[in-house]
C-alpha cells in the first residue's frame, strides 16, 4: 500500500507504521502547533460522523496532506474515548465503516482482499471473483435481515461464498464497524483529557444535540410513554429522518403492529427517512404484518435486540431480570398505568393497548 491508501484507509497496520516512521510522539500530536491540522481534522471526523453519517473527503494529493489525514484517525479515536459515550462510539464506528465501504468500491479486488485480511475476514480471488468461507460470511451478515443476505440466495461452492466487490465491501463494513465498537473507548490519561478539554466540550455538546433528534414524539393517539427504551429510540430515529438499520425497521414495524398501529400510520412514520420509498416500505410493512406473507411477525426478543445492537439504553425495568421481550415491557407499563389511581394525572383507561 502507498501513502494515499494509508490516508484513505487509516485503520490498516501500515498506516500506524507510516506514522512511526515519521517519529511523531503522542505528546507532539496532542500539543505541537505543527500537528494542529491533524487535531482539527480528527475533530472533523467526529463531527462528520455525527452530522453526515460518513467521513467527508479531504485533500490527499500531497504527502503532508496524507500525513495529516492518517494522523487524524488516532486523534479521532482518542477524542471519542475521552467523551466515552456509547452513542458516539456507535455513530463514529458506523461512519468510518460506511466510508471505508464506499472507498473500497474504487479499489481492485486484490486490494479489497488485503483490507479484508487486516479485518480478520480471510478471502481470496478465484476467476476474478472474491470468495470467502461461508462461516466468515455468516459471522458478518447475521445482523442483515434482507433476503439478499441469506446464504440460500448466495452462490456457494465447496464451502466458499462468491461475492461481487460491492457485496464483499458491505460485509467488510460490518467487520470494521464491529472492530471499532470493540476497541473503543480506549483508556485515556488525565493529561490527554486536560489537553483535549475544549474539543471534548464541543463534541459533547454536539452529541447531546444529536441525541435530542432521537427523542421520540407521540404517534397520534398512541403515547410512547409505555414504550421500552429501544422502541422509543427507534421511533425517534424514524421521526428525525435518520437512516435506520434494517433490523431496527423490522423490530419497530412488528412492535407497532402488535400494539395496534395501522399500516398507514406505520408508513407515515417512516416517511421522513432519507431513503424513503413508499412502495417498497409498504411492501415491507405488509410482509411483516402478515398481509402478503401469511405470517404476522412479532418483534425480536431482548436477547436478539441486544445482538443486533438495537437494545438502546435499557432502563431499570429492562434490567430487573424479568425483561425478555419489548412487548412484555409495554404490557407491564400498561398494567402499571391502569392500576394508578384516578386523579394522579395518569390515564384512567388504556385506549392504546
Ligand atoms: S432490554 Fe429489551 S425492552 Fe429493554 S431496551 Fe433492551 S430490547 Fe428493549
């Protein structure tokens, strides 16, 4: 790999060696005026992740610009670690992973295979097509629920799955996202916290603003007060017009259907999504609610929601040890509210269950 590749894929081992070869110390990176552009770009990576969902392009024509780009990656990781917020870690990991996937589209299959190796997804090329073992394919596609990712809909030969570079890059997106989520937050010293404090304050403020976007509003006659935190967050994501993982769409649609929301109301909720396609969304809703599939799907259990990464901020009831399903949460809350004596401001009659 050359220095341009290090700038475009700063998580590879070669990029760290490239930094070492320039003799940049942590102290210099954090305090020297010479590395102020790298610190600024590191902060920008995080702002991009929160605002855009991907890392924006930066000039990388010259060697100095490439070094700045490579250095901005460890700076960003340090800043995310200093803030130490799970929401930020997930947003940042996703943005870096999406960016890598998009950039891989412009690379050769050989290069993509070398990146895959770094991410722990062994692959090779046979007749110009990328192939990986089915067990690795399953490991990184288990969260993807659309039909195209089912093993039965994929070409398999002697235990190997054959994928276009677009599809394989999507698998690698998942691998990088999980890797970054596993690695962060790193341990940071008081010294680092002190030096980066003004930037940390700016990032914390943006994180809070972004979280506000995810605060769910009531859905017409359905009040979200009884919703479990996971569903409240998913409603908030939909209402804020943010992209939602397929697993989240499935879980939310099945949940809303189970508590009695109409198909039109569910469709309306997803209409702010940036990739909203009315006919496709209606088809998915009709499928999940059993109208065209003959199967009325229920939302996943809590353990599955956790494995999908969409069990957001479980509260005391979630952690009581009894909680196995988001619908159980809703039912328990509904019963609690029904038992609340009249005159306390609570609903006398549950109109929504
Ligand atoms: S524990 Fe279950 S109900 Fe609570 S937030 Fe997680 S998935 Fe939702």
